[in-house]
């Protein structure tokens, strides 16, 4: 219940336009820390698959490192819950933008749900059960948009899902 309330508070603040406290953040470092900390649902830490993080140098953005970490955590959690390993993060910086991609090798998204998965309480497969609230990806989107960025999901060629966060570089 506390997770649901916390998620709703994050979304209410985003709806109210509460400003994000900003400072220089190395998104590569945040992604590396989140990858190190993630524990896939239903697995003990020593059983957890590792997340491969690839990056080319620092990837500086202006933002709140805790909020950005939360958005990455949501994407990793979804990759393990609804996809399958290997799960990876790629961080790149080019043309004044920083992109962070979280990918998995699972079944991918049902056709037509690529945008809907970011809606509050939406579940791509109604038969799925679990302890999720259906708010994670909408929270991730609210965080990314508060940082002046975009988020999108695509099915990868050959299977799997890739979710891309695109933020202005510092």
C-alpha cells in the first residue's frame, strides 16, 4: 500500500508542476549504481542476473540523481518482471542529447501498447498478476518529462523490448 501511495504522490507532484531540484548528474554513474543494486523479483541477491552497462564516457545532464535513479530502477524492474535476461543498459551522448536504453530479451510488447504502457494503471497483458501497481512506467515518464526529456518503448528486432530515455545534455 505504501508503494501505491508513494507513486501517487510522485504523480500528483508532477501534475502540479513541482520543479525538480537540479544539479549536474552523470547518468552513466547513476545507471551503473542502479544496475549494481537491482534484485530481480523473486530472486535472492546472489541469484540475481547482472545487468550489463555500456557507456562512452561521462553523460552529464541537469537533474535530480535520486529521481533519475528511480526512473532507471522502474525500467530495470519491468525488464526483469516482463522480459527475460539478458538485461542491459546503454548510455550514449551525441548532438547535445544523452540517451539511456534499457533492453531485455523477452517476448516484447503487444502490438499497439508501446505508448499505452506509460499510462497510469495500464497493464499490457490483463492476465498478468503480481504485486505491481501499474504506476511504475507512468512515474518514470513523469520524472523524465520533468527533466525536459522523453521516454519511449519499442520492440527490438529479434525479440525483446527497448525503453529509451532521451534527455538534454548538460
